[in-house]
């Protein structure tokens, strides 16, 4: 079953795959005249795989063009996590430049006491460069499979922003959680429920759930988006192509042709970004020629120099006052009080000290009776 909006026209392509149930349709936008070829498939694991691959390959070869937008989606029952069974399938996709987007597990079940996982629900796409696409696995299921989803948007399309002011998010306060855990008397809880392990388990679970629910804090999310005005639409298109080629090669790393295509595109993107950055820098500095204020503003922006806050704002933020006289008096008083406290807390035993004991005393046998004369010096052996 296919649901589509009113601004599209649908054409049933009437192509049937023998070894699978499928729907093949063409959606055409009534205004933009954009075509989308969609092949939705369900293949039972009991059916012949080789015949199925031949039918799909025939449809891709004869019913589609290299420039068509193609979406192949469904429960294929070929696990992409098992390289031994999906090699031929992946090679067929690569031959038709289809990119398999789903790489996570899409089915998890418990069989005979063991958890079995598989990646058998696929989304394979081939699109023109002017489109962005992303896929996801929604870990919620009505039956035994998770949902898979695909989002397609045109590059450069304006998406209305819903961001108004700063963005906040709620996170766990680990310090508060640790304090609450330590405050609980776990020994008494164990003694109370010693005879009933099920009740003990439920009590512990409830306490931990309550701790985590009541130990949250709200923080502001910083906008760390890097400003790159030299990245124009052409650069974005080349970057997107590089990502696609990378994904294509990662799906089959033995394909040296895809590896060379990716390396060539990667080098092209690197050189293109450097070139566009040089052109942009030359242009903005040429426009600011003769204006030193604007020139220094450009230099500071490129070197990521932050504008410092005024000293009054810094004082107000850290000391709750911007009055220098009051702040100086408070600092002096605090400093004196700290010195007095140190002196009081570090007094040693009281001692009676007489400084006269350390002053040289007069003696008839020393030269302290009077100033030394030359005769006295000669007496001690000096010529």
C-alpha cells in the first residue's frame, strides 16, 4: 500500500517479481515535474534468492535510467550483517549505484532462549545531487520487525526555524544522585525484605527510579556551529557526493573502483574548500580596504578572538558589586581577618625571651671595650 500527497500523480508500473510480492510505482510532482520510482518489496525467506536477484536486476536495468530517482524499500530477508549471504545482493546494488542506507538491526527476537538479530529490512536509494536523504530505524514494532524510515529534502530548501531564544535540555545530576544513594539505609531495607526477594527487588527498583526521576537539572545548550561562509552550494553538493561515494565503498570494501572514485572526490572537495576560502578571504579584505576597524574585526573573527567584557560587568558577575571602593574595603577586611585567624590558630608555646642574652657583653679580654686601633690589629699578626 502506498500513500502519497495530492500534489503528486501516481502511475502503476505493473511490474511483478516472481520470487517476491512487490509494488512498483512512479510518483510525479505536478509542479516541479520530479519523478520518483519506488519499488516496495516483501520477499519470503523460503523463495529462491537467485531468481529474485535476477528479476530485480532486470527491472533496474530496463525500467530505470541512471539519472532517475529510485527508492527500493521493503523486507528483503537478506541480512546485510552476514557478508557471506549478501555479497551478490550488494554487488547488484553497487552496479546500479544504489546506496543501502539501513545498516542497523531491524529484527530482534528470542528463539529457544537466545536473542537473534538481523538486518533484513532495507532502504536502497539512488538520487540526483540536488537532494539530501537520511534513514533511520525506529525501535518500536507492531509485529516482529522495527520500522524503517527515509527522509528526502532538496538541498538549499528553506526549512522554517522553530528555535526561539536559547535552547535548554534536561540531564541527570550525577552528584545529587550519588548523595541520594548514599543517604538511603540499604541495610535496613535488606532486613525488612529478607524473606521476600521479589519485594526486595521491587523496593530497590522503585528507589532507584525515584532517585533518577527527581535528580535532574536543566542546562543551556551551546550553539557550537562553525561559521563557514565560503562553503557555497557547489561545495555542499560535492561534499554530499563524497559522502555517497564513501557509503558505497564501505558497503563493499573489496571494490577498488569505488575506492578510487571516493579518493578522487575527497581530494576534489579538499582542494575546492581551500580555493573557496582563499577567494572569500581575499574578497572580504578587499572590501574592507581603507577601513582599519572593519579589517581588525575580520582578523579577530578569523582568529576566533572573543570580545572581553567590561571590567564593571566582570566585577558584577563575580563579586555582586561593581563599586571599586566597597570591593577594596571588603577585600582588605577579609585579608586582615584571615591573617588574624592564621596567627591565632598557629600560636606556639609562650616563651620568656630576654634579648639581652643575645647581645655581646662587655669584657676586658675582647675588643668590645673600645674601637680597634692599628696597634691592636698588628698585635694579632697582621703586618
